[in-house]
């Protein structure tokens, strides 16, 4: 690997300095944070008692590992599933619990959905920023805005600048425009944003816009000056983004907690009962981040698992290994647990920072200042191999972010080195033990046949950002990669056929939350930005059942939560979702439009489509 490709493309790093520098210090963690959560969340939210209930007269898919069968009834008590089967059998099993009965009236009951890869705290931070995403506003937030352009986001910025009193203020009292979700690759037409384009909007008010991938930011000259950054292009990668954010306006604690509640409440309204944060600990005070998530999980409507974000430095990994151990057997009604180590191999394909074996097809027309036309790697392979080997040797599951095909190649080569028995080295027994850690490749965007074979042989498992197909598929095919290379995107069916566990994720904030939307994009693989809504590589379509497993049981398996959730089986937690229609019904095509009627966490209703959220089951 040439040194010219080395850079910093760590998607979680730049977003969070403001949280620990602006919200509170570690010493004030317990008091200030507890008070903020108690003020923001419903005070009775964890005082509710789960009732004994029998659900029946609907479609009930158990998604059980031994067959994913359909049953007539399900009984829960004390937050646990007691029985599934015929109504008569469930009534018999529930006799001692004195249950009430809930008539589903034809609705569909499923295990609660699992989001296996999102970024909770950055998502909450951006809730207070100006939304400049290529997606429509609620309630159509899962739909692409086909009129999205630099002109449309410029108009939103001008509107914000016209109301300076409403703009966030930095420590000196100066207003800033903070915008999130900019994506030139989805603009009509694509325009590369620079300081020279932003300066006409304002020469005095700093403007900082975050790319939707999280790997790039765009600043006007006023923002560059405020941050002490001399790059005249105004296009920043991670280290300089963090530098700029440290002088930008800081979130207030109550405001941030309210935004955090909105993010997790939205997840619950989508039917998620467990979410996995793929990058906690990006700041110098990880206890603050974990404190935020623990309280959010304790008081809120979803369980939270997490992976520890690790900089490309052995010292950063050593810190985690010294002070933490993975909790792979979380029990009972435990709401927060640390499950894995997160390593980031490269950047974003749509942001042109994913590490490729050949130049981006659009490199002559579009580029990122200071970034080679084949993207960026965060590692020299020997360093990556050492860190990966050290993590698995200590019993840690690892999530490796790899988007570009060259990044996938060196990640798989490193996995092979640390998972393959060697004479006088790694024993067969230890190699087998390591392979049982459910090691993951995140995004795994471009996979050729050799990569899929190697992943299967090593017992690795991909989690696909399926929005790459639905939302970005057309621009990948038409502009970024070309027809042939785009066929390698998100090869879900090939991975499944090779014997791997497949999950689907949103990488939220990168794409909208939505388990049913992710199912739909995996089942149909429609390129939503294409004029004729063409299909991208139909051979990689998943069946409806496989797609449903990828957001329930297999996603839970990826997160080491399948012993608690992911299927409706006796002894598991009563985390449930009730839908107005059955996503396995072939006549239903717009799966993302299926109404989530109710979401239940540990036998307590935490979301209802028809009632206020504080009208929970008591």
C-alpha cells in the first residue's frame, strides 16, 4: 500500500467533541445528567409494570431459529414470552398469570426490529442542526427528494441567515449556521461544494455543513478563520472537522437530551426495540457518552448495545482492552451493554473517500481536495493486522467498517492472518474460538466472488447499508463506479447463499431509520433515484423471509442479543411490534408504508400509533 492513500476517514470521530466539552464534565456526570434525563423523560417511564397478555386473532410470525413458524397465539408475563402456539395451548400455559387477551384483529405480530448499526449520539446532535439532507421531511423522511440541489440547500441557508437571533451561538456569542446531511452525489446536478461557493451566502457568519456520510464537511471562509484552519478549499476531513466543531456552537444539555429522546422515540415508532451504536467512545471522556446511553436505555423505549470506537492507534485499543470486557451474555431486562470493538478501514464511497483498487469513475469530474482518486485508507495493513489480532485474542467481537474494494481486500487478508491456524503459532482450538466471536464486516459495500468466498471460509458476517442500493444505487452505477463495478454492491443473496448471517442497517445518521424500508430495498433492489426505477443486480435480491430475518433474528445474532430478543420464543424478552399489514404478504409492495401500530418493550407498550406516547400500558 502506498503512503499516499493514508488519511483519516473515521466516521464517528469528528462529531462528538462538543458533547464532552460543551455539555458537562465527567465529574458532573451523574448529577447533571440524571437531572436532565428526569426532566426530559416521562418520570414514570421505568415504573410501569408489564401485564400478563395473550395476543391472538392475527398473523404471528415467531422468526424462531428452528423454522420461523407462524402461530395462532402468544402469551407474555413479567416482560417475558411465556408460550406460543395454539390459542388453547397458550391459554393453558398462561393460567397462573391471570392474563387479559388482546385481539389483534388481523394485524401482524413480530419480534421487535433490531437496528445493528447506527450512531446514536451524533444523530441526536444533528437533530438541533439545519436539515440539508437529500431526503424529504417527515412524514416522508424515507423518500429521496429528486429535486435536491445546491440551490435548494442554499435557499435554506439564506432563510436561516435571515433570522440571526434563532441561529446557535458560539462561546463568544457569534451566530453560526450549522447544517447537516449535505450530499453532492445526490444533487441534481452534482456540485462539489467549496468555500468559494459558500462565501456569497455570508462573508461574516460562519457556515459549517456536514456531509451526510459523516466523513467530510464544508466551511465558508468565516468558519475557517474562526477555527484557525488555513485550507482555502473549505472541504475538510475528520481531524480538521473536529477542530472546527470545537469552536462552533455547543449544544445545551437539556436540548441535547431532548434530541436524544427524539432519535430513540423515532426508532421505537419505526418498530425497533433494540439498537446498536457502532462507535461509542470517540471522545476523551467515553464515560460521558456511556452515561448518556445508559440513561437513555434505562428510561427510554429501546435497548442499546454498543461497540467501542477505536482510533487507528494501538494505544487507543490498549485502553479499551485494559479497562473493558465485552458483555456477550447480557441477561434479563438489561438495557445497555458493550459488545464489540469498532475499527474503521476507510471512508465513504459516495463521499469519494472509500479505499478503491482503481480510481473512481467520476474522478475527472468530481474529487475531494487532498484525497487521492482511489480514496483513503486509515491503516497500513501491518498496523491493522496487529490491532485486529490483539482485539480477537482478548475475546472481543470486532466490527470492521470497509466500503471500498481495496479496503475489503486488506481487511479480509488481516482477518485471515489472525483467524488461520499456524504451525508453532495459532492453534486449531484458538482459531475456532476466535471465529465464534461473530466477527463482522460493516457495509461490505463492494464484494467480488473471491471476497465472498473468503468471508464465508473465515466465518465472517456482513452487515449491509442497504440504502447504498436504494438511495445511491443510480449515482453509483451512472457516475461513481460505472455499470460493472456497481454490480458488486451489497451482495446480500450471495452472502446468504455462502452460509453467512446477513443483517441490514441504516448507519443512521447516514440514511433514514426504517426496518421495513430496509427490507423493501433488499427485496426489490430498486434504484430510487433512477428515472425508470431500474433494479440494481436482481440476482442479489433477498426473499421477504430472509430480509425479515436480517432485521430481526440475524440482526440480533450479529449484536450478541439473540439469546434475549430477535424471535418470539418462550423465555425471551417480550419485545414485540404490531404491524397493520404482513410484510411477508406478496401483495404488499411498498413495505416502508406499512403502519407500525404498536411497539412493546419487555411487555410494556412504548409506542402506539393512535395514542399519545404517555398513554403506556400500566
